[in-house]
C-alpha cells in the first residue's frame, strides 16, 4: 500500500505559449480561444513589470465554455490575480476536453506591459467543471489526483467519483503541505454514497469527513460494491489556488462491516461464526451498525463484542479500575425477522475488553444493532470508535 500510493504523479508539459500584452483605456479586455482535445491542467502565468500599479488594480480572468457567454450564462470560473508583491502570478485550472474562451481584464492596470503565458500539463487532475455530484471527476484506483480550489470564500467545490468494483475496504489518502495562520479554516473532505439523483450538496449526508484540516490523512472504511463520491472544499481564502492530492485503494475483505449498514435492509451479513467482524463508528454519537445472520436450527449462541486497547492521553495514563465504567460503552440489541422487527434481547458492555451474551434462538434470520459512544475524553486520537463483533456457537 505504502509503495503504491507513495509513487509520484507523473506530469508532462504538452504545450507552452507566451505573449507580451497591455491593457488600454479602449481595450481593457483581452480574449483568447482555447481548444483541448483531452483533459489537462491549464497553467496561466503572469509577469507584471509595474508592481506598484497592482495595489489599486486587480486584473482578473474569466473562463467560459465556448458557447456559455453568448447565451448569457454565468462565469464558468473567475479568478482575481494575486496582488501581493510578486512579479509572477500563476493560476492552475484543470479542464475537461472542449472549447473555451479566456478573458483577461484589467480595469486599472493600463498602458503597462505584462507577460502572459499558457502551459498545458498532462497528468491526473480534477476536471473542471466538477462542482456538483453530477459532473464529478471519475478516479482510477492507485493514482494520485491533484486539484485546486480556485475561487474565494469556499465557493469552489471539487467532486470526485469512485466506483468500488467489489465489496471491500477503501483506503482514502489525502496529502497537503498547505498551512494557514491560526484561526483559519482548512480543507473539508467528505465521503458520500448514493444515487446522483438523490444526493444533494448538504454536509449532513456524508459517511465520513475530515473537517478544517491542514494535514494529510488516511481514512479507511468497509464498503459494498457501488458508486461513491468525495467532496473537497475550503473555509478559507488561504488555500486559494494551492494544490492538494489524494488517491484511493480498494482491497477485498471478509470480516469487516460494509457501509452503509445503518438499517435492516443494508445490514452486513455475518456468514462465518467464530470470527470477529471489524466495525468502525464514523460518527460515534449517532451512528448505528446493523448485522444479520441466519440459524439453520434452534441453538444457543454467544454474541461477543470486543473493544480495542485504547491509548490513553499522557496526563491520564491510569485505566479504569475493575467494575468501573468502560472507556467506551456499546449497546447491542437482537431483533427477529418479522415486519415489526421485534427486539428479542439486548445487553451493554461492562468492560473495555470483551463482553459476551448468551441467547437461545429458533431457526430463522436475525438482526443485530450496535450503538457505541465514548464515555471519556481521555482517549488519544479519538477519531473512530472501533470494535469487533462475533457469533460463537
């Protein structure tokens, strides 16, 4: 895994063009036509010879689909150039294949020469427009994709689509070296499932999320075969036009819960008794995990729940004494297969190691519902609530 995802993204420069330009009172707008026969990252570069003039003037770029402006459509993408004391500004805009119009406008930077360059770079990039679930950039497994949040105040959103070919474990790896001053928001990376027709651009439908992060991370989740989406946005202008990269890897699994499994219809099937299935609460205060199993005859079984050995914060190294509350508490309920899904029995964890519950059941299909919640804030790296669940004959 490390070897596969640690590989550098291979880029190649396809074409570079450069021009000396000038805005005048009569010609405050300069227009270019751009044709792309395949998706590439379009890097626009600017070199201003009179930096002082940039203080009062903010040149900007507008990019339209070739037909959009004639139809009076809104700007596909507008980007104000960096007016800090730098003689070169660069804008990265990965685009899908098609015909575009690039408009440069400088209302105040007049009668001053500047250099404008355009470079096409091939590789694995987001493909604008990809600001909705419906036009998400399709990813290939084991390849790092690069993206840029080009517009201000979190208005640009990058969507990606992942197709899980089989039931398995998904590893999502996000990388960034971008930092901002204390108090600024960071990247918000969320993972979604469902039909495009039913998904909407609300944050409350995510399966897992990294909120306001400036650090790279790796998240793991068991998933059923199907279509999933990644949404990346920002809460700060600090990340304006800065590159991030991420990739995914899927691995087959046998003893892992498969999300989504938050109701009876999507319950993860326990097919092999005597083995612990690894579970993970992505949001430990509200999430339920459902499992289902079937008995071919009446028998007494043991439902066993195992908690991991939690790592305690340095200031509170002492673990709970015997008979004290566990570091995390789980409630396990067993239901039958009737339409009403009547609860047959339930039990709660009393230890931070293993809790077992005996129950005698008739032949038939049954469901297990698991709910978990931390009982303390003393857990180090409290990002997930993990557990193992097994049925023992």
